[in-house]
């Protein structure tokens, strides 16, 4: 079985739940609309639209995924990126300077 919210395989986990009411499906659909065109919301909405009746399909979900999705938290709490995003242009320039210094260091002495 896979969690219809995150799309990952559900192992035998005590936090897994089965969709048993239409209210759960409606709550998730409303959360999809509230989150707008978020990648996660679009993926979940697509899964719901493919099935249309999660109760009949015996859909499963993790309680943590349900909570994180409905409260618009990050998708994977353990994979939250920290720090500043990499400035690719600055990184490329830095790499070129390092390559230049390494290739020409025998000809002269450079200091930064």
C-alpha cells in the first residue's frame, strides 16, 4: 500500500490510517485548493481525481502526512533544507578562479 498523500510505500506503521469517510477526502480537497498550485497539493489533487472515491478504493495515508498536508507544513520534516540557497553564478565564478589558480600556481605566487 502507498500513502495517497506522499506517494511513498507504507510499511506496517502504527500511524497509518484508512480513508473511511468522505469528510476526510473533502478536507484534503479543500486543503489542495487552499494551497494553490503547490507541487505537493497538485500531486495529491491528481491522485484524488484519478480515483474520485478514496473510501471505495481503500486509500491509506500516514497520520503525519495528513497533519502536515492539512496544516500546509513541509512535505518531509526530516529533509528540510537549511542554510542559504546556492548562488550558482557565484559558485561557477569561484570554481573558475580556483581552477585558474591551481593551473597557474607554478608560474607565480598568488595570495587572496
